[in-house]
């Protein structure tokens, strides 16, 4: 996410820090590089123009040029303007004063509406709501059944309707009655899409809006389509009046132009981003955290929130004690790998780390999820004594462990090497930069990667 833009902006700031003195000339050169970086990231030209005007006005002042830390001040200016472009504050979903709250999910065909509906339902259920989902797509074969399957996977009820309910509005009204009867406080209405915006689609959506009086109309867009996503969102807003945007496939979008453009062009906030294929891979959008990630400062707050939601605090504290006392065994290592999997895609987690200082190399780490399975299998093939004391593992034991786990002696050797590196790394991290930022909440796992 934003990898290309992040690398280029960090290079600009590194060059500024290398200048003996900051002048209007080298500042102008840096601003041109920032402009090119934004355009190459597929940010809308109107957004780039407004962004650069704001940055130039603040960065070219004498207070910056004559300061003792001009490069740091320019970085802060760029960060503040990125936050302004992205939306300043997180935009939360609104709820109706009289439940059930109705949320319409709209967008073009293939943008990921149905999957996003399931993800949002799970997210909302996790945060204290009792959602019901309904598909009013009566055109696409098995659309309603598809949503029911997704809903079952996230343990949320879906209203499928009766065979004679073939009209979108009738389905939605029946779903609302079902929600009222069953005590559901929120309805997610997954609407039909088209390959392009047409009058027939808009008339149907406007009818649904008029009769359902939705609190939110969320437009779902594929981040990989870049400015096409922004254009579609703008057209939907002009004709329907959307209240927010959900960007899917953000984990696969290295440029990030749609995320940086959509609020400025539509005037509506980006509320959620999809960060993977799994049904829990959706995050509320935080402009300040995203700006920090773009500038290589990491997103430690989101990282902590993921751990607080998925990791047992007592186990984390016990692991911290073991790291400090050098009592971190291979069995602990295995247990932490299993907990690590609960936190979501590992490359996404590493992307939350500050890309500077000792953590800079993490941005180049490529994670093979299958490697985790192999590592666990190797450790499972060890005896309890070997897991408690890795120094016992000689050549003969390594051959036996490799045979028992279906791997090679080289794999076993690599694991033991990685285990040693992980102990050193996590011990230093527990009392270093991250330890200070996290306060009492300590890191609950060891990094198994080189």
C-alpha cells in the first residue's frame, strides 16, 4: 500500500537532509520531485495542483528556510497536507436515531460489493452491532445465495426472501421488517451493479434511497482501477448522493492514487479500506495514520489495536518477561507464530512498522505464508527437551527432525538460525523504539524472518 509513493517521498526528504543549507533553489527542486511522485502515483491532477500550492506556500517561507531543522519542517508540512487531502479525521459510520439503521452498498459490477458487505457486517458485529444483510441484486444469477454464503462465513444472518420477491424494493422492505422482528439494529443492503453507470441502475438506486431513507450510502470501488474508481465515485455521488467510500484491494495497490484523490474530488470521506481476501481484512480509514505510513513513519497505533483485539494480554506479558530474561524457547517461538497468524497478512503488519533506522529493512521483507506452516511442523517434530533447549540439537537430531517434519536438514538449520536472530531482534525491540511507543502493551511475538 503506497509503496511506490512512499519510497519516492522518502528519497526526496533524504536528499533535503543532505543539503548543507536549504535554499529556494533546492527547495523548488524538491517540490518538483514531490509533484512528479504524486502524479506517478496516479493522484488526480486537480488534487496534485491544490496539494502542491499549499505545500509551496508554507515550505518556501523564511521560517522554514532559515530554521535549524528545515528538512524536518518540510516533512511535517507535507504530512499535514497529506492528512488534509485524506480527510483530517476518521469518518465514522452514522446510525439512525430509530433502529434499524439502513446502509446501502453501491458500486459498479465487479468492484467487490458483496464481499465488502460481508466484511462490514463482521466488523460491525465485532463492534457491538447486530447486523442483518440482504442482497437486492435480482439480475445476477445466484447473487442472493452468494451473499448468504458470505454471511454464514462471518456468522451474520442474511435475508434471502421468498421466490415471489423479485423486486429490489420489496426485498429491502421485507428485510427491514425481519430486522425489526429479530431485534437487528442495522441492515446492510447489497445492491445490483453494472459494468457502467446507466439510467436504469440509477433510477433503481434512487427508488431504494427514497423508500429506505438510508443513513449511509457507501460506494465500493476497486483501488486497482485508480482514477477510474475516482471518476465512478464522483458520478455516483452527483446522481445518488453517496456518504462515503470503501476502497477494496488496497493491499495490492502500490500507487495509492485513488485513496489520495477520492475525498478531494467527491467531497465525501474514505471510510473503509479492504486490505486482503479474508473476511476480516477491512480497516476503518485513519488519515493521520495513512499519512505517517506514506512518509515511512509507520502506523504503530493500528498495529497495537490489532494486537489488543487478537492477543491475550497475560500471555504477552509472560512473553515479554521471557524475552528479557533470555528464557524464550522454541516452543514459545512456535506459539507466537500461531498467534501472529491471527493478526492478518504478515506483509501488511510489517508495512505498519516505521521504515527508518533499524526497522528500514522490513519494507523489503517478502513473507511466504507457507513458510510458517513449515516452521511449525519442524518445531512439532522436536522432543519437549529439544524445544526447551535448542543447544541439544546436534547433527543426528537435526536429521531425525527433518525426516519427521518432511523437510530437509537445511530447513532445520535455517529455522535454528532464524530463531536465534528473532531472540536478538525482539529483545532489542522490547526496550527500544517500539517499546517506548507502546507503553505497557508489549510485543507478543517473535519475528521469524531474516
